[in-house]
């Protein structure tokens, strides 16, 4: 999984605990420790329109070096914050983590061509493009 790949040095997981005040200098220093990175992926459990994505997006973009892309991997926008069923929630979370790992693998393989958008009918927890 993603954590095992991170331990092998293929990818890193950085957890952002505090959104405000936004620690731009500290985050910038962390991003600078990955000079060969071409993509960073923001992952969140909440739907795209409910989590921190809309807050961090403009702030993170200002911190990224030229030519480095910021991607989103998380639940697609939704009118409901949860499924209402613990088993469905656990499955969606597992699917989300798997989708994020697949997304990172795709980005590693496709460094010279643009990513393709998802096909219609994509699962609710799949990465957004």
C-alpha cells in the first residue's frame, strides 16, 4: 500500500494537522526536501467540497516550485458528508486510499503525457482529476 511505498522511499506522506494560521514557511521547507518531485497529491477523507481542499489549494499552489503539479485525490463533491453506514464508510475509505496509491503510480509512469480524466460512472471514491 501507500505506507509501504513511502517506507521504501517511493513516495512520502506528510500530514497537515493545522490549517489556520496556515504554516506556509514550514510547509515550504517540507516541500523543498523533495527537489525531484514533479507532483504532489492532496488527499482527504471528506468530499472535495467539504474538506480542506478549497482552503489549501491556493495556498499550496503559491508554494510549489515552477513545473510541479498539485493533484487532488479524494471523494468527489457530494451533498452529504457521510454515507450513514459504517461498513460502506470503511469500504469507501479503503477505496480512497487505493485510488490515491494508483494515482501516484500513474503519475510516476506518465511524466511526459497529461493525465486523462476519469471515465463516466467512476466510483464515488475515485480520485478527481
